[in-house]
C-alpha cells in the first residue's frame, strides 16, 4: 500500500513538473512572438 501511494505521489510530481514546463514554454513563445 505504501509503494502504491508513493507511486501515485511520484506521478503527481511528474504531472506538475511537465505542466510547469509547458506553461514556461508557452510564456517564452509569447514573449518571443511579441518582440
């Protein structure tokens, strides 16, 4: 049960990191286009 919980937590961390990376990429793209 602990392993499963840890796996779920790890999955959420990955989803958060990927989401953050996508947001940063979109912001960078907007700034690049706006130049």
